[in-house]
């Protein structure tokens, strides 16, 4: 029931935020596949064989996959989700760069929250950068997404929290609304997307033909 609720929620979020009307299907990893994923960014060499077996079951170019795992660490640090490729390669979905993973420890109780994280990671797979990175040093190149400058770091810890970058109806410019976007570096509680972001996604080969 939780998996069905997750799939339904992800389909709804793809439609609402990115205007994508996609079929969301749940496929089981092969027997004996590990329930945990530990990615090392220095080598980008996770064991992708179990994931590739599922990727190979979908014809190349037809779908993007998000893998639900029990635990997920990146360079030893726990993460709620991670996408290796930005964007993910269409021709080689079984490669490490094709991996988008989400930790599923909340799935039974909060399938909608897991769907939120999956939407963010799929955004990366379809070509979207973080609108603002944690330290405010980088923001995406789109002109219609709101950045959150380091000046908004109210507690001075060098990390821009969602609460410091405004949530709907809160904060003062330039610290207002940036964390409402689904591609803010950390989950802000809203799933807004801009026309510019939707245009990037619409031009991904999985979604539409290149102009």
C-alpha cells in the first residue's frame, strides 16, 4: 500500500510541479540485490549491477528510474536522496551516472514525503541544478529562479537553511521564497517550479525531442 501511495504521489507531483504526465510504475530489484547504497564521489564507482538489471528491463530512452533503498550514504554521510548524473544519460541507464536514489525508511509512514524527495532527484536527472547551494556560493543559471545569497544566513553557520531563505509568505527580499522551489538544495516544504525549469525538463530527450 505504501508503494502504491508513493507512486501515485510522485505522478501527481510530476504533473503539478513540472507539468509532466507520466506513468509511474514500481519494479522490484532482483533477488539478492543490496538494500543499501554507499556512493563514493571520488571514484563514482558504486556497485550498479543490481540497479542496471532493473534499468535494462525498460527500453533505453523510455524512462527514468528512481531506486528506493533502505540506507543511502554519499562519502559516508547519510542522505535522503542523491542523483549521480545531471542530467542522467539516456543511452546508458544502467551506468553509475544513471542512478537516482532515495532513502525509503519513511515509506511506510510518509510515502508522500518520499515522493517529494524522489521528485527533487528526478529533477536532477532531467537536467535541473539546485537553485542555491548550501553555502550560497552557486546558483543555477536560470533567470526566473530565486537565489538565496549567503547574506540570508541568519545564524552565521555558513549553511543556508530553508527557513532562512523564506517559505511562502515569509521573509524579506532577497531572503524570501527561494526555498519554496523544488530544486532548493534542501527540502523546504513546497514544490514550486518556474517556467524556465519546466522548459529545461521539456527539452530532455526522455520528455520531448530536441529543438
